[in-house]
C-alpha cells in the first residue's frame, strides 16, 4: 500500500537526517520531531486498524495519509539537497556531479548493479539513494511548509480516529450476530456437479487414503496453494466422492474467507447438514451434533490461525476416525493449525492443462477443430498451468466464434488487456490474497511488479531495492536486510511469490512471480499510483516511480525526455536504452539496461577513478561496479549510510582511511564489501566497518596499493564479530614474507569461508574446524602438506567441503569428523591415495564430486558408492570426471586479465566442459 510505504520512507528519512554526522539541518528541531511523532501515529493507524475490506472511506483515508507523507518527504529532501548544494558550490553542483557520474557510466562502462537481459547484454544499474535538489518544483505539495503539513496530519489523525471507532462498532455488531449475514455464495461446482478434477486424480486418492486410514485419532489435512490453483475443487471432489459419503456419518462444509465470525462458520456447518443455522450458542449445538459420530468437516479458504482457534474446540475428538480438511493460501496457517498432512497445489502440466482447456472450450476431452490446436495450445501456455485461468478463458471461448483469427486475437490480448472481463475475474480472486496482506508486505509485494514478465529475481537484489526505497521499518538488533529477507519468506509462505532456487543453507536464492500475480501487482499499483508502468506518455508530474521496459530508441529519446521532464518528483526509474533521457534531482533508484554486450563495454575500460565529490551523495546506499578496477577516493569513508560495495569484475581499491578523530565516521550500515583489492585491514579499518557480514579480499602485487606488509594485518579479521562470509584470495606471496609466520584469526560468527593460495598447514585447520557456525569451507591451493587427520569435535555444522589443487596424499578421516556434511567436492588432488571409506557413512551426505584427481581416488569413490548401495542407500550421488578431457577444451578458455597460472587456465577449461555437458 502506498500509504505505508510513504510513511515509513519519511520516518527513515528523518532518522537518517538527524543521525548523519556531517549534515546540519536548517529545520526547526521541534517541527521535525513533531513530523516524526505524527508519522509514527499514522503508521500505527495503518497497521493496527482493519481498513474495512477496502471500503471507499478507507481508500480515501489511505490516499490522504500518503499525500501528507509525500509532501513532508518532498520538503525535507528539498532542504537537504539545497544545503548540500550550497556547501559544495565551490567544487561542483550535485546536479553536475550526477551528470558526470552518469556520463561516465554510459560512455565508459562503469556499471552499477548488473541486470542480465537477452543474450549477454551489458546493463547499467546505478542504485542511488541521494537527494539532489537545487530548485524546488512548482508542485503544490513541495511548497507546503512543515507547519502546514503538521496541521494536515492532525486532521487526518482525527478522521482516522472517527473511522476507527465506526469500524469498531460495526465489528462488535457483527460479532453478536446483530447484522444481517449475507448468504454464502457456494462454489459453482456445488450446484452444477461439474467440478473438474483434471490433474487432481492422484491428490484425490491421496487425501481419501488419509481420510479413511484406520487411525482413530482425529486428523487434520491441509490443502495449500495460491488463489486459482484448484484447492476448493480438490476438496470438493473428495467431499462429494461416494466412498467418502459412505464412510462418514456427517459431512459439513463452510467457507471461512478473510472476513469471518465464528457465529457464521457454525451457521454454515449446521446448514450444510440440514440443521437450523440460526439462534444463539451455535457452537455448542454443533458440538452436540458431532459428539459420538464419525464426521468430516471442510473449512474452505481459511486465512488465519485465529479463525481456527475460535472454532477448533467445538470439533470433538471422538476416537472414531473423524477428519477435518482445511484449504488455505497460507503455508504457516496450515502448519500452525496442527495439520497431520499437507497437500501443496502445483501448476498443471502441459498435457493436463490442454485437457482442462478442451473440457471448458469444447465440452469434450479433445479439440475437434485441428486448425485451432496450435493457437489453442498457445493460449493454454499463457495460462501457465493455473486452473482458474484455464477454466475462465476456456469458458469464455466456448461462447465466441471458433475461428483462427479470433483465437489469435485472444492469444495476443490476454496480456495486453488487463481489464478484460475474463482476466478481471481471475484478478478479483487473486486480489483477495493481496487485500489480506499486512500493511508492511503490501508495498514490497507490489514493487516486485517492476521486473519484466517471467524474470528470475535475485533475492539479494529485491531485498536491496526494498531497503533503498525505504519500505523497511527498522527494528532493534536486526539489520534492514534481515527484516526484508523475512518479508520475502512471508510472501513465499503466502503463495504470492514462487521460489526459483535455494541456496546451500535453505535460504532463497531467486524467486519469480506467476504472470497473473504480476498482473495483479500492475493493476493495484496503477490504481494506488504506486508506480507508473505505461508506455503511453501522459502527464507524470505526480509520479514517484516510472517503469518502462520498452527499449528507448535513439529517435524516441526527445519524446521521452519531454514527457519525463514533468516527473520532477521521481524517486525510481527503470528503463531500457542507450542513455538516460533526463537527469532527475530526487532520484534514489536508477536501473538502465543497455543493449551493449559485456565484451564491448569491457574493451574500453582501463583503471577508473571515482571522483572525490562522491562524498556529496550523502545518502548513497549501494555501489556496484563492473569496471576492471575502480580506485575509490578517501572520501568514500565518509559515506556513513553505505550498505553495499560490490564489484563484478576485477575489484575496487579503497585507500586507507584518515586517522581517527572524535568525529570519526563509522560505516555501521555496511553489510557487503566484495573484491576489495589490497585492503590494509588495520584496526582503524575494522573499527569503521564493524557490522560487515560479507567480505571478499584480494591481494595481488600487480594491482593498486600493494605492499609487502598488507598480509600482516589479517589477524584483525577476528575483530569483525558480525562477519558471516569471508573469501580471501592471495595471488602472490612476496619473497620477504614467510607464509608460515602469517597469523589468521577468524570470527566465531563465520558461516562461509573460502581461501585461495593462503599457504596454511593441515594442522591449521583445527582453528577453522573449531568455528561453531561454519557451514561452507572451500580450500583452493591453500593447504600445504601430505597428511590430514581431522579431530573429533570439529566441523560440527559443516555442510559443504571443497578441496582443490593441493598435495594431500593421506586423508585419515571418519564419518564423525563431518557429522552433517551434505556435499564433498575434490578437485585436482593428483596424489590422494583414497577417499576415506567411512565418509560414505555420513547420514546427511548427498553428493561426492571428484574432478581431476588420482585414479586411486576415483576408485575409492566408486567403492563408497557400491558399499552404500549394498546397504540400501540409493540416494548418494558420486560424480567422477577425469582431467584427460581438459586439454581438449583449453582452446576455449578465455585469457585471464591478471597473471594466470596453468592451474587457473585448466579450471576455466573445466568450467567450459561442465557447461557443455562434457564432464
């Protein structure tokens, strides 16, 4: 919802503004505090008030709250930028600075945040959260003084209190049964008897088995899935099955929905079994009816655990095999209701989708018109396996001319006519899921609509965007990214977001939206003016987010520029084209996808330097570059709000910060620092980045800032107590550096550790093995010596172990040394005598991968596989690849930019072979 996002954003702005170490604000402190207090009160009104199911008065109130919050934000940001500009006029204006940076991005390839599109395109995504404003726009909201905004907020709060009281009285009346109960609209299938079970046959049998199994204790079976996946159809087919009718003495059905009362639920259940559903104490009446009898209760479309808790005690456990079936869109509701079995609905497969479509479009199993099969299959493909979509569109086509031309028009217009009656019916059902979202999830869900259709969305990317947009309300003891990750998991549990891939630790790596869910995002966003996603160029003076996925051709730049000039309040821009058509003064998030290839961009790159004036972008939160090497100015250490510094190519060199003073800037928000080249990890640096949880360090003597004593500071890693992921690459040891004297210290918080060319001894792994949280360990040419004898009590949580290119010959290990290991990867161990057979006894082990190792190691891997199969373990996978294939692919390996050893070239070749399925 736009109101929640606007209020949280202005609250975050005020907090960041007041805590910034360098910025002095000309606002009256009491006014700012008053704005903050009233914004907090408005947020409480939004989050703790039932907005009456989307009534007009609730929508009007939300609109007024959003308008007031936007007005406050515009005034505050204007003053901030004006002050920054006034203080920096002797160097360059912020507007000029932004243009310089953007020109550098566009012409020379400095890329910030990569977005892949098409075939290897280079993208330019500069995620700025900086407030850059010289002159206020002429819009009325920007001219409001803070006192006027305070008065406006007071009026909104009074109106909100009145509506809140009105809704409270209405809810009390409904709870006492004083209001007329609207007769439930039963599913069409209950009256017509045409509930289609296409693709549900196995699930029907599975549920019937659960319902009739000889267990006397009461069981609860849940059916979970997003709207339109056939939950109700599945439950109804089971409910109406003759075997089920004969098995149970009583069958009762009630649709709960998000607006419910226990009185109504009891009334519906009693009515479905032929008893009066009126009067008082209906729960007691139902309980008496069910006592001593074997019953089946179906609670369709239940939305909350609270609804279950209000009725569950009236369903007696008679010890005779009674069953309860729940259907819900929310996975957590299913689990919290104590389900003993759960069925998760999945999209229909292609062949089953076609059968369902034919049943509705032709009222038979097959298409009787061969000329319509091709276009009919395309229409089915567009439905993406969603039964509701297939049924609605098939039913629509049943009533229209069966001509190829008409059906082709339908296929073309399914996506392009979002308000067609057929699609509207689907979205009306799906919108129930959105309407029931808590306020803090609504803007996050809608924002996912900015991605192109069928995009695979990186979880880390959407989380950073939510944070940059200001959607995440801070909580004590939690980083914003952690809170946002919880929001994403919640949306997945609600079946609004589909998981694409998981990480090794079970966390979400990528996700996506069903096409219809994305259409819902676009529809609601347009209605609530959350973002503007039309190609048509209308007046955009009030728009704050603009999404244009159509490529901006050079001949259209002028037209686009004229339209965008009116969008002076724009905070977010996503577009495709060769250059940014307009410079925006208040831009926070900028994503520009170019049509240039990565190779074309990289050919024009040399050593790049960020300007020292980057420090004026005081609210910069994410900096991602794809340049070969970026040299940052010392002023980067003054960016206290910086959260992520990421390099996709060679790295970024950060000079050592100036000596500490009383006003030392601590970059307490910094979470990610990747490919930091030759960073002197002194106590001063560690003190400035105390909360970093992901760190990637590279030490290379041919790159900027190298000296012989950099490695002496690595013992300070132990002082980074929030660090969870560390990757350390040492390309070359200086002659004067004794590798045996290097002191490594790792924080106990580490979960993932990757070491390359670090010259450890196998005995040093005792230090690493004692890390209590370590789950992933990758050792690349980092350990010297021929024998490794792990010790009991170490590596207690290690899930993934990778050992590459070392002299290991004798590995004396048992299953107890790696009790929860899931994957073992061995690569280039040419002298390894064997893999310990006891490794196969690890109960959690799933994969052993052996690449380019000794023949005896290969044989021992096969022995482990054979032994486990003889013991009944068919799940263990053993993958063996020989390096004999590697020379065949060396010609395809790209030359490495830095000094590259034969070992690394071989590894590149192996990756080529893996990608082309040769291994």
